[in-house]
C-alpha cells in the first residue's frame, strides 16, 4: 500500500479530515450573511402583531390554526404573519420551530400549542403587556 493511500485510509478510519476537505456547514444553508441578518433585525423591530415562525411544515401550520382560533375566540381581528425566512427566524433567537411571537416577543417555541394554551398566553400578554 502506498504511503499516500495508507494515510488516506487511516484518516478515513479515524474520521480525520484533510485540511483541503474541510467545509463549513451552516444550519441555514449559508443564507445568514450580515446584510440579510440586518434586514431581519429591522423587520423584527418594526412589526408588531402575531407571528408564527417556522418553515411551513405541518406543525407550523397547526400552530397557526390554533392561534387563529384563539384570536377568534377572544374576538380579536388580528392577522397572523407566518415567517418562513430563516434569517428572520434567527433574528428572534429561535432555533426550534414552530414558534409564536406576540408584538416582537417570543412567547413559545418548539411545540404546537393547543387553542386554549394560545388563549391563555394572549390573555396573559394583554394583561401584562
């Protein structure tokens, strides 16, 4: 076995990467450049209301529906903004979706809330601001 071949076999066996083979991995696919993050921060600070953060998966959609039902139950005519852009989600500090945001404050993340849970959160938020 040639020396170079032996070195590659040893590196593969022990999961060592050659410097040339190293790659950078991003959870967002590399879309979090400073410009997009600044834009996301601006959007976050300028907009109030109710937001669901998530990719648009089934769980995110369930949270959106529960939130819609909760708002209707409370007689609130508030639009729900569904944020799917990862840089905007990251601007909230959320790494686990779905997440619920009320007036710029993350009130829940990482689980699908039931309608009655969203109602309680909305009532608490309204009474405490």
